[in-house]
C-alpha cells in the first residue's frame, strides 16, 4: 500500500511484486465479486488455508480478519464499471494473446475451481492512477469503507491522514517481514 500511495497509481503486475517468475500478462487485475479472490491470497506458512491448492473444488474457510492482522491489512480499491480505464478480461486483447497457452488455460481453470470465476475479472492494461476510486479495508468480518469516492489530487486533510496511517502500517509490516517497502521494476 505504501508503494501504491507513494507513486499515486496501481502498477501493472510486472512492475510491482515480490515474485520474479515469468508472467504471461502485465495488467492490473480487479474482480466484480465482493468476496476476496482466493487466487489473490498470500501464502502464509502458519495459515495453511491460504494454500490455493486446498481450495480446488471445495469450500475452505479463510479467516480474513486473522490474515489482515498478519499482513498489516487487506484492502481493495473500487472503481466504477463504466470507467474506461478498465475492460472485462474475457473480452480483452490481453486474453486473446494468451487464451491458447496451456499454462494460462490451467490458471483460468484453477480460478474457476476455487470459485473466483475468470469471467468476473476486469483488467487495466496500464497503470491505474488513483482518481475516482474508493478504498475498503477488511475488518470485523466485513468490508469497511475507508476512503469513499476520492482522488489523490483532491484530498481532504482527513483523507491525507488516513492514507498516511495506511502507508505507515504498510511500511512497518514490510520491514517486520524483511520485504521491500517500495518497489517498482521496469516492465520486461
């Protein structure tokens, strides 16, 4: 979260992230579903239920409050579906480029088997500036609005304070796990 708010945008997947593995796409991913996507779960060693393989074709409970405490918070950005920066994954040029790739077909199959349903995914093929967004945080068993309908270029003092608190918490969590506090890579 620190990187996102410091930079002022959500970077595409090849630019930000801890994994150096080859990625078949370079998008910002979103879902229209209200549940937290199982394919987005971080793998936490003392939370075996975060292992994606356990979720295939069965329902496995994940305590998102516990996960939030361990990771420093679970947040989601919301945008209007009529925002022209986003397109349905299913109809995108990016998907057309990988839809016949066996590895990609396997990934979509897994998403469907864990009830994420690849048809609910939206993407941006570019970095997403933080304008006209809302931010929610998972706590006390549900999603709570933290920043409703705002843009980084027009923040109130209260909104700036909320963002600073999130950045501080994110920085502290990253440092406690030995993870980079701010990371941007040039796209491959």
